[in-house]
C-alpha cells in the first residue's frame, strides 16, 4: 500500500507536532530544568519523578516515532 501523504504535508504535520511537543519546548528552553546539553541531546529533570534522581535524555531533533530514530539521532 502506498503513502498517501505528500512530502510537503509531512513537513507541515511535523512542524505542527513540534509546536505542541513538550520535549521540543524544553529543547527550545521554554520549560524544564536542563542539567546537560550538547549538540545532539539534552538532559533535564522529569517533572513527575519516580525516583530520587530521575531525569530524561532526549535528542534535540524532533522524532515522532521510535522507528524514525537513526544512529545519528
């Protein structure tokens, strides 16, 4: 079965998702307590920790599905 979404529509959808993505807001430094950052990833404390020390490390590039991850990301 073919893909019914054009590349332009995919880009627009991804931009909309990035604008509402809490992780993208943290990457853009609009929220969160950042504890580490380099050119590829950012680490910050979880807002609802389940352990005395609980932080998340995420890629700076928005990835909407784990299947879209690459070794570079």
